[in-house]
């Protein structure tokens, strides 16, 4: 099977939670969901296409998706594990606006709440109450303000600047010179379009690289250097700030990715 539900539960409040494993190379044709949902990528990677363009998700990426938004997905050579939470039908928990699109966040505040929610599903922890579940889901949603479909897409030069940050350690001044704009203007437009500064975006990418390497195994000191940190303590601080977990605890998430988990709520 290309997608397999490892675990699912529904709370009394109506939240539907699913831990899903996607096989390597899986492609999902264009489709839409009838409920608002929020999804955390735990490991692996995927590419999602919609009318607003293409977004790449990896470990610690979170996407909030309003009901009815058509999208398609391609999963990478390692497949992916995701935690998906669907809101109750009729619960417009994201926004009261009728014209919203998906919002992605990478290694940001929303992943902290969703990781805690997953940990509460582990057999070594007490069952989560509906109140705790609601609080964690709402916390994740609060970190993902949706954007209007009427909002202008990013100009090409800004998209190219973001791609350059993703593949190289280029100073903002150099990116601005390539784009023919002032560095301050680039930083201002970057924050307005993507919700964080170029430096913050670069740091979140580094946390994501570290998360993928942590999950794969190997000495944490080596992981820190390979992810681009000065040393392991530096990585420990940044990973904990982003996820609420130490690298060792984050590695323990892999123990949760197993065929059966007890219910929540």
C-alpha cells in the first residue's frame, strides 16, 4: 500500500488524529479534504502543489490546510511519516475568512504543540484528555495564521532569494545585490511575504537538517557538525528552542512510529 494508517483516534471534541506512513515515491493526485486540517511531517520529505505554487516539506514542517483547497503530493525516496489532525466538521478553527489558502511553517512554533500531542499518544505517557488535546491543537493553529487567496504571490526575485538561502550560505547583502534591491528592502519584503527574516528562515532550515540527521542515527556531535552548528551544545539549544525537545528526546520520536499506539481522549 502506498499510504498506511499506523494509528488513529477521535476525541470527544471531534478532532480526528492519524499517524500515517507513506511509501517511497508515492504520488497523490489532485484532491481536497472536506475538513480543515493541520499536518506535521515527522520524517521523510514531500512536495505539495496547489494553485498557489509548490512547497517542499521535511521533518518538522507543518501545513494548515482549509477544507476544499485542492492539492497534490509527491513523496520522496524515503517516503514520510505524518501526524494529521482534522478539525470537527463546521469548526472554522483557522479563520472566519472564506477565501484562505494553505499555510506552511518549517520548524516553527506549531511543531512544538504537535510533537507534544504525539508524545502524549505514546504508551509510556498518560492518556491525553480532550482539554489537553484541544489546547495543543489550538496552539498549533495559533502559530499558523492563514493568508488570503487575494494576497499577491511573491515576486520572482524574492522566490529566487529564498531558494538561494535554502541551498547556500549566502549573505543577505549578496542576495540583494543579485536581485538589484537594497538589503534592508529584501529583508523587509522577505518577512512580509514569508513571516520571518532571512536569518530566522536560515536557522529553521538548519534545525530541519538536524532533525533529519537525528532521526537517521549517528553520534549527536557528528550530527551537529553535519547540520552546520558550531558544536553539539549549540545544536542542543537551537533544536530545543524550536521543538521543545532535546535532540535525544527528538530521536526518541522514532520509537513512536510503530504500527499501534493507544488511543487519545
